[in-house]
C-alpha cells in the first residue's frame, strides 16, 4: 500500500479523508473509554463502559461501512442517561471533574468523544452519515459526564 493510504472495509482511502479521520476519532474514544473502564472503581460504571465500547464499534460501522445507527441504539443511551440523572446530583456551575485516575480518564474520554462528534457532524453535513450517529455521540459525551459524577460522587464546584 502506498504511504498516506489505508485500507477500509469499503476499499482504499487517504489517511486524512473525512471518513478515516472520523473512524480514527471514534477508535481513540473507544480506547480511552477502555482505559476509564479499567480504572473505574464501581462495578456499575465498568459494566456501562463495557457496553459503551461495544456500541462504539457499531457507530464506527456506520462511518466505515454505511451500517446506520438505529433508534434502538439511541433509546439505549437515553435510558442510561435517564437512570443516571436520577442518581447523581445536578451541578449548578462548572466542576473540576478530575480527582483520581478513574474520574480523570472518564473526563478525558468525554472530551475525545466530543471530538469524534465534531468529525461525525462534518460527515453528516456532507451527507455521508445519519443524524442519529451524531446524536448518539452527543449523548455519549453527556453519559460519560454523568458516569464521572457517579464514579467520583463529590466534586468541587467552581464559582467565578
């Protein structure tokens, strides 16, 4: 293979193509979610993160192979969010989330997912992927925020 090219399930592509960039961002997100899972102290958080990893593979399939993210995927993540919203305190200002390795990696995972969402939105804007996949990534960043609150329990709010 020539330098600057990569092989995907749909054929060869430039390494800096929008699709390869988006797949790479989701892959990075999945890796950091995995690190967060390893450091998480709470079994429920680890279990949710493992499920997130599996579902991130499905999201990646849309970008790499055209398999659309379904409403069922969106229903799952929204259900997880609703459950966590009832379990964690609602923050009223900015919060420093990083207080130990588990919360630091969860916070980093959230930021990497937000980057993946921006890349996915570019693909969506150009007609390559569904709005559902972009929405799923958006909801995932919020889910990771809530998981950080659950894992860390108490945080210092920052007031200006």
